[in-house]
């Protein structure tokens, strides 16, 4: 909820841009658009307001799919079908005992201000909700006091209007005391209410104008638009741009209906229609309600509507074509720009960034020396930015692995280092940074070895007697046991002895994800930046780091790298080897994110991989390990 509020606050700022662009477009081209088209232009913003509440934005999905297909075509990539590979089930059973998910919930210190904003936002919705409830009570009172219309002349006019508009549905019409002008209300069972003295106050021609106006509201489904407007008013009660949009939408709706009625009339009737509106304005119609649409309105609205009627001319075919072109372009612009408002996008960078073009793969020897890159280090704010990733002349396969992932969302990335082929499942997720959990301990061990806190010959750290939730943690640990049992205190002690400045320098030297270690700000709190959401890395970045680990390109000594490789070795025999580390993020007692990263050597080839899964529960590192084994069995040949 707090993450949503932060993103929703950011989206609310962007809405000023969307409303402003639409208002500018209407002002610039208003003279070229009919009243109905101006209303439709405002209606285009409806989906935009609801984008922050959608789990997935269609535009982002479409763009990701298009880029996927284009990249496949450009690089001549193939679709990896199941190969006749030897099953890795034996390897799974042999190594599973070494894959342990001893994860604890991260003690995340959440800021107070998002919670305060949540309370204010939810509390503020009470006022517009109360106004809507009051309108419902008024509408109920109106219906109770209303009687079926029995005036024969009015009924004949009403039926002629229905026939003229081709409306076959029976719409009930009632007389209601207290009304000054007709209104229409109801979603599934629409009904029209007219003043009790309508026939004695207006001429049959004026009554016809009024009834045509209300029936046009029915034909245009304005009751449903009112419902969406009421929801928007409640959700965005605090937003001045949205309030402005609601005001303009209400006016545009009435002008659109005026335009639709004028198209049914003769040119000499335009003046009479305008005079009818002037008379309604003089008699002060019933105060507006969000639950009905009526021909009446306040003085300001009537003035603008009458000005529109005075200038009204039916549009030519070319004018209509231009107007529809404007609407189509505006809809496309809003649709493909609105992923910026998705509150469920990645927290790193702007939403939708992860749906961009896949970075390219270049040979390892062409990679920059990250330890010496200095100012040329990749910008840590760029989600999924992988140094030296160049697709030109390289193969990228997009295997269909949904059957392996089952109920979990996630991604899988593997690089065949020997021939340069990349296998990527769910590219968008593969470029999205998330907390690395205990997979970071691979590199934290390198830090400890490089700083001399532990050595390949003596990596033992003594348990201080603190009680932990797992018996495996309550004993002295060396690097192998600490890695196998994912002992948090072992690596927290390495960080504490190294110091926050050296940890941060090490992250930058590695170019590890977003290179952020937030929980190190407080030296009194054990480091947990790899699981509290401050440090983040994408699966693609994980694979590139593993390649550099295997090739000795990391800015660490060969002895340190060899010691870490030994610590993460899960299986090694004549058939091949498997190295890896799991990681699990646990929130409120539920496993919500699981990693398994590593590499395998088979038939003289090296494959580096990273798998990440997401879910509301059960998304643990051990499950990511099982998924990885099934994927490897599906992709690798003997």
C-alpha cells in the first residue's frame, strides 16, 4: 500500500501534464472540432485516470511484445523448443540437500509520510462520497414524489421524439414537483423526469427540444460516463487539474447534446433552441446532481452553450475527417504515453523503462574494465543497464517457459558463453531490478576476502551466542557453511568490519545493480540492504556479473574468486558441474520473491543463468532452483 501511495503521488503530478495537453489541444483546435468531438476529446482522459490502478498497462505489454518480435527478426534469433536433452533430475536430487532457504523477514524501516498520505487520501474520499450519498437520497426523494406522466400532448411529443431518434426501448417518463427542467437518470433502467407544470410553461416546440436533448443523453450513454466521473471525483478529490477536467467535461457533455439536437433541427430553429436555454437559465434550474443529466445548467454554462449555438454550423465532410484524425492521434498519444502513470511499474526509474529495447551483447574481451571505469560507470538509475550488452551479430532466443514457471511470475536469463547465444524468458521482467536477497552474498564474500576479514585458508567467524530462528546459524561458520546455510550474521559481520564506505565503494567497483546500500547509514543496525529493497539488480545484470566472476574479470584476486566458487559449488562430477546461490525475500511471513543464480559447465560449455520468481506466497529460492533445473533440462543438450 505504501509503495502504491508513493507511485500514485508521482502519477498525480504527471496528470497535470495530461490534462494540460488535452486542454491546450481543445483550445487550439476547438474551432475545427464539433461539440460532440470536443466532448470525445475530454473523454479520452478517462482511461488515463485509471491507469495507476491497473496491474498491467496494455501499452507497455504491446510495446514489449513488438520489441520482442523486432529483436527476434533483426538478430535471426530462434525460438528455443524443448530439446532432446538428458534429464537433470538426477542432478536435482543430488544437490537439493545443499539448497537451503533459511530466510527471515527484513526489518525494513518504512517512512511515515507515505502512511500519512494514505490516511489523508482515504479520509479525503469521504467528502465526495458523502456528496454522492446525499445525491442518491435526493434522487430517491424525487422518484418517490414523481407520478407517471398522463398529459396526452406531452406523451405524443415524447413518443414522436423517440421514433425520430430510432429508440425502440420503452423509457418511462414521470412528472416531478420541484423540477424546473427535464432530467434523465438511471444506468440499467433509465427514466425521464419533467416538471409538473411543463405543458403550461413551455410551447410544444420548446418541450420537443428539451425531450430530444434528454433522449440524446440516453443515446450517448452519458449515465455511464457520469458513473466514471463520480468514481474519478472520489479518487482524485484532492487534484485541481481533475476538478477542472470534471467541470469542462460536464459542460462539454451538454454542448455535445446541444450539437446533436441542432443537427436534427432546421437552421431557422436554432434561434428558438437557444432562446429555450436562455429561458431555462432565467428560471434557475434545479441544482446540478452527479446522478442525472439535464438540459439546464448554471449561468456560466448556459452562456457558453448559447455562444456555441450562435456559431453553430454543420460540419463538412473534410472537417469531420480532420476532427476524427485529431481524436485518433490524441488517443494514440495518450495510450502510448500513459504507461508513465502505472503505479505497478518498477520502482527504479520511470514506469515502462523496462519495456525498452534489449541492450546488446558484445564479446567479453570488448567489455570495459569496470574497476577502472571511473566516470564511465553505467548510470545506476538506468534499469537493466548492462555494460557491453550489444545484440549486433548475436543470437537471442526467447523460449516459451511458462509451463516451467507455473503459477509464478518471473523471468529466466541464460548465456551460452561459448557461442554467445542468450536465452531470455520474459524480457521485461529480466530487465527489472529487484532485491537480490542472499544471492548478493556471493559478492559480499568477495569483499570479505579482498579486505582480509576472512581468507581462503581461514574463513571461520565465531558465533557470539545470539539466538537465531535456525539451529544452523547458532554455531561457528566458515565461508562454505555460511554460504550453504545462508547465514545472515556471517555476512553482516563482514560488512560491519569493512565499514560502510568500503561496502559502497565495492558496490560501485562491481557496478552491482543500483549500487545502493541504504541500511548501512545506521552503523548500529545490522546490514540488510540486500534484502530490504535498497539494493536492487536485474536478472540480466546478475548473468553479466556471473560471467565476469567465471572469467576472472571482477576486480578481485584470483584466490578470492576461487574460494567463492568453491563455496557455491553444488555438484561436480564427470557429467558436469553446477554452481549457484538461492535467495528469498520474505514479507510478513510469506515468501514473495525467490532467486537462483549461478552457472553450469556441461560438455565443455559454460552457461551462466539467473532465475527470479514473484508471488504472494511460496516464491522462495528453493522453488526458483527447481524451476531452473527444469529449464536447464529443457534447453541443454547432452
